[in-house]
């Protein structure tokens, strides 16, 4: 590493530790860049290393995932939660992740604007991330952003995702507690969602609980969760987030789940699983950048042979792996 | 490879080449399994190799992607296209890919039922695939399924995806021609979709063209595409798929695009890019299975150190890569 960079790296790490919003924003942008363009992560890697050293253990922030279909009121609920958590003295980070970008860029921007209630509060940091580059980029960049926010002293992080597809499920896995939001009469009702929803929800929120059909939705969720196996039965909390109704009940449900996680040891197991996945993803990202950087020509030649039927896919993949395995590991490549 | 397997492999490859629907279905299931459970791809890899050898070049089938939000009428449009293509004497494969599974499993099943118009036609093969395992599984399994269908003699393959998120964009990239479907008054209108839609659409279909607001949607799309740079300006085709209206216009638009691809050389470029990505994905999938199979313990230890702050993410990833690089490549691992 060139010595002139050392100053930058140490300064940026220090600024993040002091909680500078500008430094936090810059580091998250570096993580997005590195996910989109392999080989761009030089500074990022050194700052992240500097942040890890001497930390009392990274990711000690509590991460609360919020997910649900568009229109259920995720942003108003996030707003309500920010207010409740600030009232308890927490510093709150909000990371809004949009896997379906660029297609819903407009909608997300609108959401951000609505959250500006807290825009002038120095103890609230709000940031959205989108999938700029290839598939899998977010799965790599989002945990980095969580680490940055944790290092900056945000002790509760709200991780908001747009839908309930596969990517959202993967992102939700980054959370300690996942809140699934539903609203009455949304079409994507309990029956439709049933198949996979129990697997990821730790807490259900039925927002717009003053609307027609809310009671039926709540009843159905409670019936469904009463059948849940395992030590934790997800509670269903009715809210009217635009009025702040149900905020206390939601905070209580989150506390209950946090207590359960710690008591059962599930807390540690989840963090360990996530750490494994993060390491795996970082290693794969690094290997992927080797493919393109070092073996573009070889890959081109194999792609041509695959098209003409001279090689099959597996033989081509073996060839690329063999080429990579002959390279010695290099530091600072990523 | 054990010799008793050779017979199986050759038989399955031959059955696929003869166009046996049962053999095609079995091989696609093997691809799904291999994507979901690393290390399960033994038979698959040998059959795929057998199919590649002596082929006149794989993937010579024409792949037409169909994408759009739920409710725009993708299945009825697919139905209409199948009828039109059968009328021209093509053998048609349909691959419906659902990246958001398990959450929309119900809806997709309904779609499949509607497509049963062609269920008794031996020259139509319909199959859905979902993301059973980890993120990225579909990106790996879908091209395998396309190869299988091409080897079985389906000369046009309709690749249907549910939405227009990032995974769908990646899947759409597998198509020679991508059709983006819109319907009037869907909320996800042209303006919202604008940001990224031009990048993937080769042909626009405005379905339900007899509904209110259809003319406005068509006008807006045509205005938008008239500004498109580059040699191909995506046409906008109005359809009423339930009645078969617009089928001929849509087939003509697809023919025009095919002619453009071939004339411009874009055809070859797209296929080459896809081949590169397939090889990369196959190599990464193989490396990923090495992580978990051979280095589970090392990964666990590093995950613990990451949690306590003893190592940072990048150092941990370097360690895993170094461990992998010390292993000699093995054949038949994947």
C-alpha cells in the first residue's frame, strides 16, 4: 500500500468512528463501487481492516429488518420506529435496500423523501443502496454497510427491503430480527404469502389496522403463527403507522424477540452463520475479479469453443479453475 | 466415472436428443438439484458433456424472453405465441422462471394451468423452474435448461420471468430477443419503468389493448423508443392476447429483430457474452462447493474470529482463498 494512502485510510476510519455522517456515506459508496466494479476495493479494504482492529467486536449493533410488498407502509412504519427508538436514546441507522433497481428507483426516492422527518437529526443516518452492478453485488455490499454503521456508533440499524423475493430473503438474513409487514386488502394476502413467510418473520405487523379487513388479516396471521413449531412464536402487532398507533407494542415485540435470541443462544448462531456467508461472499467476489482481470483472453477463447460445441460447459469451467489455481494469492487485489 | 453410470449417461443423452419429454424433464430437474445442492451434479455434468459432443453447436435454438409485472397477461401472451409458432411448424419449449419463489409459488402454478391449452401437444414442452436453493442458483440452472431444450430439438424457447427486478434482468440476458409486456392502468406504468426498461426491451407489447388508457400507454412507449439511440428501435405491438389479436404483428416484430441481430453481428456478440458468463458461473459454483465441502472447519474458525474482531473480513477471505489455491483441481467434484 502506498504510504500516502495510509493517512487517508486512518483519517477515514477515525472519522467513521467519530460518527461523521459524511465519512459513513463515503465508505458506503466505496462498498457499492467495489461490489459493482471488481478491483475497486483498495481503499475500502484498508479502512474496513482499520475499523475491525481494536473494535469491541463488529456488528454489535442490533439489526432490525423490515420487509413487505410496496404500499404496505414500510416507510411510515420505519419513521414511527425511528421516533420510538430515538425516544429511548438510541442512535439509529437506516439502510434501505432495493434489489430491483433500476426499475423502482423512482418509488424508492419517494420513500426517502418521506423519511426526511428525521433528516435533520444528527443521530439518525438514512441511506439507500441499490444493485448497481451484477447480481449478488448487494449481498456483498449490504453487510459492509452494516459494519460501517455499527462502527460509527449507530446501535440500532433498520434494514428496509422492498419486497419478499429471494434477494430480499437473503438480505433479511442479515437482520437479528425480521419484521414482515402486511396491510389488509393488498392482494398479496396471508394465504399467498404463507408458503415462505413463516420462515423469515420474527414479528408480523399488520399496518393500516383501521382499514376494512384488518381484523381478518390479524386473525388469520395469529391462527397461522399459533401452529408455528419451535421456541419462538411470531407475534402479530396491529399498527396505524401514519398516526403512530402501535409503536409501543411494536417496540415491546422487538424487545421480546431480542431477549429470546439472547436466552436461546440463537443470537450467536445467527451471527456465526452470517459471518461465514460474508467471508464466502468476499472470497468469491475476489475470485470473480481474478477471472475477468487475469483471464479475459482465456475466457474468450473458451466461450468461443463452447459456442461451437468444441468444449462443454464443465470442461470449460475446469479449465478456468485450473488456470486460477496456478496463480499465487495476491494481497490487495480486491 | 464408474462404468455402470456410463450406460445411464449415454441413454439419457440419447433420449434427450430424440426429444423424450420425460428425459428432458429429468435433466432439468438434475440441473435444479445441482444448483441447489453443490456436489450433486455428477450425472448432469456427464450428460451435458455427451450432449455437447458432436452437436452442431449448442443453443442454436432461438430464445425469446417474456417479462413484465404480474397481471399484464404474460401467460395468455405466451399461449398466443405458442399457437402462432406451432402454426409455423416450430417445436416450442417454454421455461417459466420464478426468482421470487417460494413466495409466489401459488400464482405461478395458476399460470401453468392456464397454459395447458398446449399440454397435449407433443411438440410443446412447458416447464417452470424456481430458485430452490441459494441466490444465484437460477442464474446457473436456467442456461443449463435452455441447453437441454435446444438439444431436444425445441427450436424456439420462450423464457418467461415474473417481474422486472435485477434477477429478471439477468435471466432476460439469456434471451436472443426480450419482450417486455405492459398493460394499461397497471400502476407500474411507462414513467416508473422508464429508468431501466429501454436497456432490456427489444420489443414492447401493450397487452389488453382494448382497455381504457391503452392508447396513451402505446403513444408514450412510441415517443420514448423514438428517442432510442443505436441501430435497433424497439417496436410497440398492441395485443389482446385472450382473443389472439396482434399475434401476427408480434411474430413479425420478432422476425424483424432476429433479422437485425443476424445482420448486425449482435447475435454472435450476445451469444459470446452469455457463454463467458456461463463458464464463469459454473466455475464459481464449483469453487463455492469447495469452500463448504473441504473447508467447513476453517470457515467456522474464521467466522468466529470475524465476530470477535480478531480478523477483518478481507483477511478472512484471503485465508480461505489461499487454502483453496493449495488444493489441486479435481475432476468430477462439481
